[in-house]
C-alpha cells in the first residue's frame, strides 16, 4: 500500500459539529410545533445529507413537513455554523504534520457545499486543502463514489493512492466503492459501524492516524 493523499470527511472526522447541527434542527422543529431531540439522537441522524437528516428528525406521521423543515433548518444553520463547532483535539497537530510531510489534503462531505466551504474556511483556513467539496446537485452524495473519484482526479492521484478517512459506515462504503483505502476514526459520531463496514484501519486518536498515513506515504 502506498499513499499520496488524504481525503477527509468533515463532520465527526475533522470537526465536532454535532451541537450546531442538532441545535439548528431543534430550532427548526420547534418553529413547526414539533419536539426536538437530544444530541445522541443526532449522532444517528447525520451523515447522509440534509434530506435524510430531516426525515429522521420528523415523526413518521409528519414526513410531509420535510421541505418546510429543511428550509427552516438551512436558514438557522447558516447563522450558527461554527457557534459551537470545533476541530477535534489533536486535529490541528495532525494537519500540521501531514502538510509538513507533503501529503495532499482534501475534504468530501455530504453537507451542502456552501456550508462545507464556510466551515472549512472558519475552522481550517490556515491549512492548504487542495480540494474542498460538499454536496452539490450535480454529484450524488456518498456512498456513491462519484464525488470521491472526482476529488482524486483533481488531486492528480490514483484512487488507490488515496486514504479516505471518516467516522461512519457511509465513509467506509464510499472508500471501497472508489477503490480508496478505507480508514476509520474512532472519535467521531458512529465508530461502532467502522469495522463491519470494511475499515482497513481504525485510528483511536489523531496521532495514530498520522502513523497510519505516514507509514504508507510516498512523496
């Protein structure tokens, strides 16, 4: 195995964004007269795009409210993107080390592209990510490999030379479908999914992730 690039998921991998996502969705639910959820519930709700998030947050008999909920959620979330979101401990040091070794960095998220770009600029603006890509209407969401393959092409690396790093089964399935190396992180939203979803490695801490990538990095 040789690696030339690291493609990261955003939510639950680079940054703990759960409080801002859950807070915005609870605000939107309250605006529609519906009950909210605790943060642990949002760990199960996130990762597959805003449509799935809204569907899981709504009661089964209120699914018709999904468009209205998404509209309210999106407006609120745009106001509070990084109110409580922060990089996970050790991530800044990890990125410093990867940049220092010459590893190409990229991000692929199922979060809408404008929000992905804004969060990356706010929390990770001092590191050079060659590609930052969120959900766009013309690209299927993960685990479809289209977005990941497009990122690899923009990086100029073969998919097999790219580690796909994430915290859920969605990310591992994306990596496998794209022919990338599936690497899970245990500090994220759903670490219990990683091994059964095909993670080749599961890093327990950012310094362990650095060891995994550095051991196989080819300049």
